[in-house]
């Protein structure tokens, strides 16, 4: 099953080392394949380096997409995680 959500990154420096690592760590908790989309580019949400290549800045919107058995839970959790400024 596929799910997706859009969310605005509010961390003052965007998706940088700390936030990308935290996001990837959370994404790795799910069996579903998870991707982050930004300005026509896609990244593996389970890879910190892949996420960092997107260059997402504060105030920019990303699209989180998941495909798999726990896709709905993954997308809901990751959206909330970003909205909570990368805190659980």
C-alpha cells in the first residue's frame, strides 16, 4: 500500500547532518520503502547521505512517500517527526 504526505521543514538550517541522521534513523524503523521528494529530486529516506543531497532549507516543503505493509504508520510518524522539529 502506498501513502504520502507533505510537510514543511522548520529546523532553522533545514535537513542537515543532525536532522538528516535523525530522520533516516526514524525511517529505518519501518519495513516499507520510504522516499523523500524535494524539487523533483528523490532520496532514500533511510540514508542520511541521500537525504542531505536534496539540500532542503528551512521553510521548504518535502513530500514523504512510503510503499509497503506499514506505509501509513511510517508516513504519519515521519510527518509528525518533522513537524516536531525532529524530536519524538
